[in-house]
C-alpha cells in the first residue's frame, strides 16, 4: 500500500479518468466511508443522549435503578435483575422452537 501512495503519477494520466484516486480500490474506499459515517452517526446519538440527560435531569430515570424492579414483583426483596435475562432467553427459545432454527 505504501508503494502505491508514494508512486508519482503525472497529471495527464491522473486527470484522464478510469483510475482510482490514490490507487485505492472501490471496496476499501466504501468501507472507509461506512466506518466514518457509522462513527459520526453513533457519536451524534451518544452526544444527543448526553445532552438530553443533562438538560432533563429531573425527569430522567436513575441509571442504577433501572433493572432493580421487575413488573408485578414488589417488596423489599424484589431485587431480581437476572429475571430480565431469563425472560429474554425464554422468549428466544419459544421463538426458535416455533419457527425452527434460522440456519
């Protein structure tokens, strides 16, 4: 790759077309476009999440208390965060047993 980037190309050949800029393949260039757009998209989503959490701090739920309560389970000993994992596993098992394996 370093040999391609440092190679000197005369202006006539470079501006005639039919040649990729910097001798980069189409797939590699599109992969970099995807990675950059993905980083910008998720960076903006995380930035807006931080902004909204900071602006509406009174109405935003406390992060430490999100998975401490299970619906329809009350009381002082109702701290069952693994019930969510068990519930999701059960739902996925039911789905695959009904539809069959995806492969």
